[in-house]
């Protein structure tokens, strides 16, 4: 197939491009490189089945493809809060442009939504039927509400124009090619530990997250795209839950450093608990994560050892 991946030079997007190329597909990678990096897809540039196009998805585009993965959007708080208006525009206009292309060429389109649509959830674990607890005017709203609006657009295009849509809600994902300074826990903790610095934990460290290794996430995305008669939304993530303090302690153990944990104030609207119920993904996609947190962290630490220099 010929497949368009918007945000294809980002963390998840570049791994998805790898997997699609490896299974014999032709890939068009669309990215404006605001948060994506050419280094992530540099190894693919020599492949005749890979085509890189620099473009901002706020502006319409046209390609003749069989499938569209719409992944383009800053995903880390430090980046999406840097220019919140652009974050909303990327989510909303990006969704519209992906849907309009799918409408014109009559192809299937997948929206990479997020667990952030659940906000600071009052239901635990989170199922797809939960409507969420989001502050619509908070610092995180540009991302949370932007993604919620994108979901609305996808289902309205489905109902009004019979577009073949797929919507996935991605929970915390990690692995090689993450950026060390993007504010997310795993790359932050690994980078601090490898430098011999103290590990900064926000809040008490008792808040929880569930971490999915990138290879498992890519398999989930591809399984959703291949599924028939199922639009979603569907949670994709690892349901094994850890406190942030447990994560920090695990990284100190695996990096074999003498880093200490220091605590700072919790940012506004930061969710206290986050854990996906993946019953629907198991049933509809026959998908569930296979890689344990320790296995994934070992791979991720090896990647960061090559780019982090000790102080």
C-alpha cells in the first residue's frame, strides 16, 4: 500500500514509518520539524519506498494514498504549551485537512488521539465510554481539548460523509528517539540519572502512569488500521500501573547510578492517575502489549547512553 504518515519524523511516527517500510509499504512522511527530527528518519531517505515532504498540516495537502495516519501534533507539555494556539490549530485544522483528503480520495484515515482526553480522570482505569474530566481553560487545554475536538470532527465526518475512520487513544509511550528535554518522565529521569544528577519528581511521586514500549504501540496502531467494521475510539497502552516514584527508583537501579530523588511542586492539572482499560483492544484488535517496563527501559537506556554525556 501507499501510506501517508503525518508527523512521520516524530517519536511514534518515525517508528511507524520503519514498520510500514519493513512490511513492504510505500510511505510518504509529512512533517514540519517543529518537534520531529530529520535524524529519526534519516536512515529511510535512501529507501526508494520512502518519501519525505516538509509541510505543515494546518495547510491543505493532496496525495493519492491508500491509508492516512494522522499523528502530527506536539505531544509533550513543554512543547504544546510553548505555542498553545498553534497546538490547537494543529489538532483541529490538521484533523480537518486529513479528513478532507480522505473524503476526496476515499481512503481510510486514522487519528492518533490521546489519553489526555480523559483529563484528570474520576474513573479508574479509564474505559472508552468515560467522557473525561478536563479543564477547558487550563494550561493543558490546548492539547487536551484540541485532541477532543479532533475526535469530534472524525466522528462527524464519519456520520455525515461516511468516511472510513479509525480513532485511537494513545497512553504514555516511551522508547528510543524520545527527546531528553521534552519534560516527560522517562527521558527526563534517564537523562538526569546518566548525568549523575538528582532525579526531579513532581508532586509526592504517588501519582501513577502506565508505560507502553514503542514497538507494542506501533503494533497496536497497525492492528487498528487493518481492522474492519470498527471505528473506535480504542485505548492503546500498557495497563500495568506504576507510581512515578517507583519509575524513578527503577531507572536508578537500571542505570546503576547514585542519583537521588528530589521532589518539586506538581504542575497545574497534572493527572493523579492514568491507566488504560484495554479490554476493547484485546477483543477487537487481538492486541495487548508484550514488552515489560524493565525490558523497555533497558532498550531505552541503551539509546540514551549514546546521546547523553555525563557531567
